């Protein structure tokens, strides 16, 4: 049987500044030795290619950090190296995350020539006061100019917005979302503001500087978001991601469908075969590991079948399409009848939170509001 396409994630950990809500592996450094990082990233990629010989690559995703700070020549070198290690699928998706400011937008044409065909813009808000609160370095006008540039350069464009911000009213979010939908992009990532441990926002909430949005109010905003995007022809295909038909992120679908993916760069995770991989998180530690071992991997762990099955269930149930229990059973070698709690499924189905048809299990839109509670209830 031919293995499905592999996904490649490349992490660029550097940012100009650290946003107060961000718990990603991002770091501020005064200077970056591009030649050193080129050598290290190529070495890390070569190691992963050696673990996945003969595979076809379906997607590449440059994440961060802020990958749009990477020199376009480095992006081109990494894409060229990937093409030498793996066969490229005919419709390979190559995405780069970008900040929507004028300096980085000026690089978009060169990034497109390097081989990137999809960009994900961190607009985050269409309100200048909200952008200031979120610690973003751009304003609305600059962000929309970057979006216009991106839409003229790349085949596919996505952008992020954060909602359920403190004191944001339903009317304000509806107006902001309606404006966003009018731009005609094929993909939107719409996230509720969450207060993550270790972030500056967590410290501010603890001090009483602001109060997070009430859970019931956030749920109302979520439901309004689903209704508006559905009506606009860009429905949710994952709990926070919306796309027109055919515009779904193929790279992220690999994660959610529990396909194989390899990760290179500081802090990058991977799942290949039965193994989970984890790179050293701190950039300097990752570089030291490259120099010492020829790769930046901190841990490679063989996952037992039941753990892989639980991961596949928890990832797949985020999707509007749901999961195929027989497919997960074949992937993990755990019998389908041992994957989920039938009694819990029957109870949650009676409440309208789940649907089950033969081996297909799907969380309803109403259930998505309670996904974090549903998952541990049904996964054996």
C-alpha cells in the first residue's frame, strides 16, 4: 500500500517582539546568523529525510516565531533541499506564516518566487485599539495593505483573527467579522482569546489588569461566528478554522487526520510511523545538538497503540468531518470496538452533541462548544 503524503514543518523561532498572549516557541534576539541557521536547518531536515525514505511530500509549513523575517533566499534553499529529499506531490502546498507589516510585505514577491504558494497572515484584529492591546506592531491600514499585497502574489491566502477580547460586544465582533468576510480570502482562522500559562496576559489577569470574557459570552460569540461564516460560504471545517470548498489547509489536515509529519527547527514536533519526535526548544540548545549530533532532536519516543489511538481520536474529532473509527483502528492497530465508550457516545448523542453513523463519529456544532469535556468522556 502506498503511504499517504508526508507533511514537513519548519520552525523559525524569532520575532521582533513577544506578543502578550503568545505561548508559542518564539524568541527575541538582537541578531541572527543566517548562514549558521541555514546549515543547521538543512542538517536537521537531512536527518528527518533519512527516517522517511521514498515518501512523497504533500505540504511544507514555515511556522514560528515569524517566518516572514527569514531571508527569501533561505526559504528557497530549504524548499530546494526538501525537493531533493522527497518527491513533491503535484499539488504540494507550501505555506509561510507572515506578519502583516509593510517591511515584511515588501518581501512577499521574493517569497513567492522562492516557491511559497500560500501565506497565513497574522492580522489578529481589525481595530487599532485591539491591536495595541494584543501587542501587535502593525495597525489596521498597514495590515490590510499587506493583505492586498498577499492576495496579488500568492495563490491562496489565509489570515487570523482573535475574538472574545475583553469588553468586545457581540455587535462589535459581528461588524469586524463581516468586514473580514468581505475580503474574499479562501481561509480564515478565528480564535477565541485564551489566557495561556506563562504569558504576559496571565500575569495581567492575575494582577487584575483586565478580566477575560465570560464563558457564556464567549460561547455566544462562537455560535455567531459559525452562523456568519456558514452563511458566507466559508464554514468551519475545524473548530477554529474556516474555508471555502477546496481551500482547507492541507498541512493542518495532516495533523488532524493523524497522518505522518516531520518537524525541524527548535521545538518542532513530529509524528512518523509509531514515533513521536521533539526538538530542543531553546534555539541555542537546538544549535548545540545539531553541532553535536547532526540533528536537533531531543526525544524520539515509540508510542504504544492505545496512546496513538487516543491522539488520533482527539485530533480528528476537532474536524467537522469527524473520524472514521475503522481507519483509526487500521492506523493504530487498536480494534475499533476498543477505541471509544459506546455508553458515553449514546448519552452524548441523545443530548445532540455527537452523531454516529456506522463507523463515522462526528461532534455536532453544539458539541464543539464542549469539546474539551467531551473528548475525555468518550475516549477509552
